[in-house]
């Protein structure tokens, strides 16, 4: 979990200042990726972290899911948006009990 959270921070930094990040990490062998690729990686990682935090820290899990769902909606990925929404619903039901 700790490694995943560190990876999340790095991806957030890359997405937040993508132009600078790309400029700093260019190599002659690597092809430049689009910011959407990193947003997708970040949202997927946020869902994975939320699934781990689901029972122990539901509020933190919900926040990560909200962020991921917003990104999936922005990217037009309805299938993963619905998947994250199902997890969110499950957490809300658990919190009511």
C-alpha cells in the first residue's frame, strides 16, 4: 500500500505539471506519452488503493474513488467509471451499517 501511495503522488505530480515532467524525462529512446496515459494510470491506481482502504478507511477510499471517477468521465471510459461507482456504492452501504 505504501508503494502504491508513493506511486500515486508521483503520477499526480506528473499530471499536474505534465509539460515540465516530459521535458525533464526525455531520452532519445523513449517515445513521449500523452498526459491522458498518465491520468488513466493515476485513476486506475486510485481505484486499486480504494479497494484496499475500503474497510479500514472508507472516507479516504471514497475520496480516491471520486477522483478516479472524475478522471474516467473526463477520458470517456464509461466501463471503468461504472466499476468505480459500484465500489463507491458498496462502501456507502457498509458505512450505513
